[in-house]
C-alpha cells in the first residue's frame, strides 16, 4: 500500500497552470490568495524573495523551489522593500507575445521564474495537505538524496523555453513528479515535524495508516489501532491527534466517506455495495454519516455528480 499515492489519488491533486516569467532587475508582484491552489515557483537564472502575510519569508536562487501549500497570498520580489504590484496589473502590462511566457520590467530575463499551481478537490481536505506549513523552501544543494531535483528542473526550464509540441503536457507531468518528490524530501528532512505528512513514514503511525487505507471497511477500534502501533491507547491517541488534528476514529470515518464518495461515481456499485465496503451495518447508518460530510444522501450525491 503506497499511502501517499492513495491520498493524492483521492484528493485529485493535479497540475493545472504553468508559465515562465522573465523579470527585470526590479520587480515586486503581489499574488492573490486562492485556498484551492498549491502554488510553486522555481528560479532559473537570478534570485528572488518570497514573503507571506503570516511572516514566513525566504530568498531562493537558481535551481531552488518554493511551495505555498495553502494557497496563501504572497509577494515575489527582487527586494522585500520594493512596493508590490497586484499580479493582474503585472499581467496587463507584461509582454505575453511568447507562448507560455510573460516578460515584465526593464532588462526582462535577469530573473526567470517557472510558476505553476496544483488544484485539488476542495470538498476533500486531507490532513496531509491541510497541515503542511505555509511555505516550503527546497534548495538545490540541500544535500544527499536531493540529486533528483537538478535534472528535473533543467528539463522543465528547457521545455518551457523551447515550446515544442507537447511541452505543456510534459511540464504538467514533471510538476506532479516534483510535488511528490518535495513531499518525500520534507518527510525525510523534517521527521519530527507535527505535520500529518511525516506520519506516513513514522514507524508507529505508518502501519496504522496502511491498515486503515488497505481495509477501510474493517471494524476498527481505538484498541485495535493502538495495538498495531504497539502503543498504549492514550499515548497512541495523543500522538495521532498531534499529527492529524483529529482523533484516530475520526480519521477512519473521514477516510471511509472519502473512499465512498469515489465509489459513488461507479454506477455498477449499488449503495448497499458501498455501504458494506466502507464498514457500515446498514444503508441508513452510512447515509447519515455521508450526509454529515457532504450535506446530501449518497443517492442524491450520485445523481448530482452524474449531471
């Protein structure tokens, strides 16, 4: 069971925007908030600074990548003291005559940013995404195990410059690979972080998550889950809640309903089939919990999804 792949498939995270920005010596761009986006910026030539309203900030340079997981508003600039211009105004003033590229400011090309975002299904909020820090900075020289980034970024930069047929699809696929690699790198370098992502590789919580994801319909209990973690119930429950901001049994319920939601798109499965697969004793019990999450019954959700 590949936990990360299972989670990403359910939240339906996918790259959906991609462009290269060739910027001048002086720039400060205010990017608006959008909670359904995970944004990323990669530096080609040059250096840039990123700052969030919550106070997180960092400089990043050639070959570095920054990720804004919560879609927060942020400023991209050559200098944090420069007055920022809203992105929509920059786009109105920029040269967009080159496919997949915007040019802005004098000496455009001094700094190059490869920018994009991932969209995801906002009706599903999984802790692996929702508990990520507001800003993640991955440096090209971060150390051992990070060699994958340099050739991928070089390929992305070349594809974005050449604009050959199919380049957009290549960039999207590479972006998705990079996102997964960023998550894996974060797990490796921040094992003691409180974010849910690190629990996937945790020697106590990892086996519990694999069991839940492999068989969501099993009649899980706090006692059984704590046994899998080889921990007392109280210590296990405390550690799980610290990582996931919810109780273990709440996670079981949420995962069942999220899996059921996907099953509802398969018209070959009856509501009763789905009820059994996600561990409920009756259609009525399943419908009650599903409605708590999505506001409608499973049948009504299926009909609306088919429209």
